[in-house]
């Protein structure tokens, strides 16, 4: 394993996602489905709008009767339709969202009309085409059509559509159970009591928080000392987890014990090392027991390496377990606000700030520097062995917000 070459990011992501089977399907209350992924295509239970409606405030008139004058026959307000017949020479006062009387064929907006007692005179222009201000029955969707595909992320707009389509519950995949293990003798669980040879165990909380943003049921173990026995015990205590994430101990030092602990626990290592900076020593392992698969992600301990690998691997695998059709973050294009030095032998993800147009790369790119990560909203994607880049050149970026998915 030590001798094999690091995988590319895309190869490694594909190998990890190929290990995933989406979790079982359950039906949950629609608000509880927010942030999750639709497990089956959703069909409309009703037609929207379910009648012809006015899109403007004005007056409804019959076909071929666009010049007036008209006599005002009644009113159709939202929720209170006009039920009587409507003849040529008559108009019905109508508000936005109100049902069009069955005999009406046009709505003239009130700005184009003048009211004189019970009569109405055209003072502006009639609508062209005549049906311009009418929202026709089924304009949004018809009963029975697919309104949302399986695998879609359920955000507020998708939730609203599902409600409008007549649903109170949605099919989603069960949320993954995740265990996050901090490992390292130098880790202090209390940041207020941290000796100079120690470091606060910030990765566990950070990784748990990233996972919880996907609604995942995450729990933490540790900090766990650097012994194979202690790490193996932490794996054994994670028997119910679908996914186990470790941070630290993934590299090549004498105290980097995640790989031997995985082997002693009976897990098989699928791959170790990806040609990215930060994040090279990431590993992926699996343990299949009684027809159930547990996936282990061993993330590097450096805080920014942990974050970047969680962004590219942990969040995608959690989305895939929840049935996401597009589990990977999306890449956008931006312009550099400043020149960049040539890059090294690994593809690099540089912390930066994107103002919506230009991106400024942080001068501090050490993989231990949380300060520049916390001041960033994007990762700039630099290919391996890229030459110098000039200000104004296009670069690819990943948005950190919302894990980089829309
Ligand atoms: N000779 C080599 N040394 C290293 C290599 C290499 O290829 N050859 N790779 C380097 C790279 S790249 C990385 S990334 C690191 C990752 O190493 P580990 O995953 O073994 O991480 P640790 O050594 O345990 O810790 C690194 C660093 O991060 C701090 N840390 C660890 N856990 C936490 C935590 N839960 N919260 C906050 N900070 C944490 C730890 O104290 C260390 O400072 O290896 C390089 N070495
Ligand atoms: O991959 Mo390490 O994450 O360069 O610091």
C-alpha cells in the first residue's frame, strides 16, 4: 500500500462513491425533509393553478369585447369567486390571484380603465394578446406530472413546490449515523486547559458541525490516545455507525496508527493518499459485517487538510448515502484579483475570498492555519505544475458555503 501512487481527486471520489448504497427509505413530515434528498420522483396530486386566475388587479371581460364601455356586474376577489354569468358589455372587478369568471376571456388592468359610477371606460390600451394577464389552469403543473426528480436536494423552493403539489410527507433516505474520532496524544479536549505541548481538539467539532449541516446524526469519540488498542476500541464503540471519520494519524510517522488500527479491527483499506494539497494522506476503508457495510474515512490531522478533505469526501459520501443525485460540490469560474506563483506537484486548493467577481488568495496557506480558512469563502483549484498566473486570469473555484452544492 505504501508504494502505490496517490490517486487523482476524481478517481478517489469515484472509488469512494462506488462503495455507497443509499440508506433505507422513510416518509417524513415535509418540514423535516428540508436539507435532505428526495428518494423517489414526486408527482403532483393536484393541478396548479386549478382554475384560470387573474395575474393582475383589473377587470375581467368577455372575448371580443376589448373596447367597452362596460357595466360593472360584480367582483371576483382571491378566495371569493364571481359565480354569475358574464355577458358582452359587462365587466367583473377582479384581483390578482382571483378566479376568472367562466365567461371571461381577458383581464384589462385598472391603470388602463376609468370608472364612472357603475360604468367603465377604456382610457389606455387593452391587453395584447387578450389573455396576457391570465394564469391558465395547469400553467405551473398538472395533476399526475413529475414535479421533482429523485435525488434532488430539498431546499425551501422544493419544499414549497411539494406543498403546492398537495403533499404533506416526502420519501427520503434515512439520515446516516456518523462517528467522528479525534486521535492524537497532543489533543486537549478543553481549550481553556491547553499546555504548550498540546493543541485544542478542534477538528472533531468542526467535522461534526459540517456533517450536521446535512442533518446527519453525528457523535464524537475522543480525543483518543495514539495507541492501536485505543483507536481499535473507538472503532469497536462505533458498531452502529454507517460512516466513521477519524482525524489525525493518517500520515507516515511512528505515531500515525490509523492504518494499523483499521487492519487490526478487520477493515480493508480501499485507498490511501490522493494527489491534493492539503489533504494528501486521506484514506478510505470498509468493513463488511453481517451484510452491512461500514465506511471509514481517515482524514489528515492538519485542521485545513481535515476541512478540505471533509469538503471533497465526507460531505459527498454523506450526500450519496442520502441518495443525492449530484453529491459532489460544483466548480465555478472567477477572475484572479492578484498574480499567483507556479504551483507544485500536487493539485492545490488555495483559500481565498471571492467578492462575486474577483478572487483574492490568502497569503497564508499552511495546512495548520485555521485563521485563513475562517477568513475565506472559496477554495481556488490550481492544477499540479501550473505556471505563474496573472491578475485577471480565469481560475476555477469551489464555494465553501453550503458545502459547494446549490
Ligand atoms: N515525512 C512525512 N511527513 C508528513 C507527510 C509525508 O508525506 N511525509 N505528510 C504530511 C501531510 S501532507 C499531512 S496533511 C500531515 C497529516 O498527518 P496526520 O494525519 O498523521 O496528522 P497528525 O500528524 O496526527 O497531525 C497533524 C497536525 O494536526 C494537528 N491535529 C491533529 N488532530 C487534530 C484535531 N483533532 N484538532 C486539531 N488539530 C489536530 C496535530 O496536532 C498536528 O499539528 O502529515 C505530514 N507529515
Ligand atoms: O496534505 Mo497535507 O494536508 O499538505 O498538509
